């Protein structure tokens, strides 16, 4: 049987006979890619290197520690040699990566475990703060080592600050002597600007405060700091980081009083710090007093209630009357929006101050209080140019309302005034002062005639 092409037809049962001939060569322009995937050539035995920047370096401070400790051991206790060694090593060792390890070694002699203990299985050195003499001179020398190192490698500044914050939290894990050395060192470093006063936040840790560790540490720290500078410089640094009103937090809540703070630090030999905190407390109380006064005046509270409140605050916070009259004057003048026209503001001021005269009179029972009020009026009229011509009218009003009396006015005119607007105000007061003098002379003459 033949197929269509003329080839003999294969029966269904006939065996298949495969041809042994090779397939013809591929026709030019025809690809076998349609039938099978062409393999790419490979090179056996070839190894590709990973770029260094793609490799993640393993954090291993042990080798770094060994290098530092070996170097410190060779330098010995000569701190100048230590500083030179640290300076040179920064070019070879990765200070940026191992800053915490570096500072642990320089302070404690080895790497610190959590809580402040030295790991037993690690190398340690005696060329460190904790193994040094417990005196201010030695700590000053160590401060120079840290100062030089951080000046040389500026990027260590943040790491060192973090280290000190950590060390302060670890205080309970250190011996009393170690705490004393760290406190003295910290005080010197705060004084020379290597550290910022914000690190003291660590001392407000609840456990450290509760066990009295914070207060004891602060005594040594402030002695060292004030010894290097003075209380004014210390106060300025504290103010910069808003720590000037937080020092009483070094004690538990039930002992956070000016009396307790003053007693504790005065007995420890820090009377200037005690006085500073007392003054800060008074300043805070004055600000609160002024704020409350303004609110009471805005509400229109009766003068008798305001006077009672102010007198209670005076007694509670030991605020003298001359200080209080200044606060009352400022509060009275801040409760109204003044006219910008000079010819109208004097009339407005007289009307307003006449209303508040009884309140002002309650706190001018002393000659010094009256003189303070006169100076406050002078400064206010000078600083607010629209009031320049109102000075004499205000003084005369207060004289008639018995807020001010003859003697303080005459003393102010003679020699107690300040330089602000002096010539203008003295000229304004000239006729009134002459009248006061004449009235005083007449009263004296009448008194003599009566005798």
C-alpha cells in the first residue's frame, strides 16, 4: 500500500526502524533555539571576589581592647605619655567604632558589663581613672587626657557624652572611692567645656535618688566644678540646659524643700550652691506670684482677697515688701492696653492707677518700698516713651492717695534716682518738690510754735 507521496505505507503492526544517519547540517539562517536552550560557557575553578564595601565587618571589641590595654601598660602612669599614645593610636585603631570600649578602659580599666561591673574574662589595666589617686589634682590631669583626645578626634565628643551618661546610671555598681573620682573628673570636664551640663539628667534616676547616691555624687561634682570656675559660671551652664530649677530633684519627693537642700549642701561645704538654689526658688515664687496676680486682676477679684493672697505668699516664700511692690506695679501696668497717643495716655494712666491705688498702698508700708516704687515708675516711663510726660502726674497721684510720702520722694529727687530720663523727670518734679519742701518747713514751724 502506498501513501500519497509514493512511499510504501507502514502497517500498524510493523516495527519502527530508526535511521542511523546523522541529521543534515542546519540550513543557514535557521536556529535551533526554538527547540533547546543554549548553555552559556563557564570557567571552572574561577573565584569571584566580593567588594570590600559589601562585606559587613564583624563587631569585635576584644582585639581593640587588647591593643589599647597593651599600649597603656607600656606607657605606665605617665599621663602625658598616655595622651601621646592615644593620639597616635587613633590613626591605626577604629576609635569611631569602638568609642564606648575606649572610654570604658580609660575610666574603669576594662570593658564594663551592664550594671557597671568589669567582665572577669577580659583584660584590664590599672592606667585608668578608677585605679588612680583619689584627689582633685589627679583628676585634673586625667581630664586633660580626655580633653586632648576629644580635641584631636572631634567625632568622639558625642560618644564621650553618652559614655558619661551611662557611667552615671551605673553609679551603684561602683565603689564609693570610684564614684568620688568620677564625680571630681566630671566636675572638671564640665568646667572646661568638654562636657555639657545636660549629662546631669542621669542623676535624676529614681533608684539613684532614692538611695542618696545622686546627692552624694553631686556634692563632689559641684565642689570640683566650682573650684575650677565659680558659682556664677556654674549657674550660667545650668541655665543653658534648663537645669537651674531642678537641683532639688536630687532628693526624694518628701525631701524636696529649700530647707533640706540648704542644710545638706551647706553642711557639705557648698554654701554658695545652697544660696543659689534658695535664690532660684525665690525667683520662681516671684514669677508665680506675678502670674497669679495678673489673673486675679483680670477676673476683677476684690482687692482685699488679692492683698490677703499676696501677704500669704510673702510669708510662705520669704519675699520682702520692696520686691513685692515691684511685682504689684508690673502686674497693674500689664492689665491694660495703653493708648499710643502721648496726650491721651497720661489721662488713661491716672484713671487706671487711681483705681488700683488701694492695692499699691497695701505694700508701701516701708520707706524702701516707696523708693522702689518710685524707681519702677521712673524706669517704666523711660522705657515706654509715651509715658515720658506722665511721670510727675503719677507721682502726685500716689502722693495724694497716700501710696507715696514726702521723705522717699525728696530722697529720690536728691540722690536715689537712676540715670534713665534723669534730666527730664527731675525737671518735671522740680515745682512739686519745692512745694513739698515748703510744706515740710511750714509744718515744722507750726510744730515749734505749738511747743
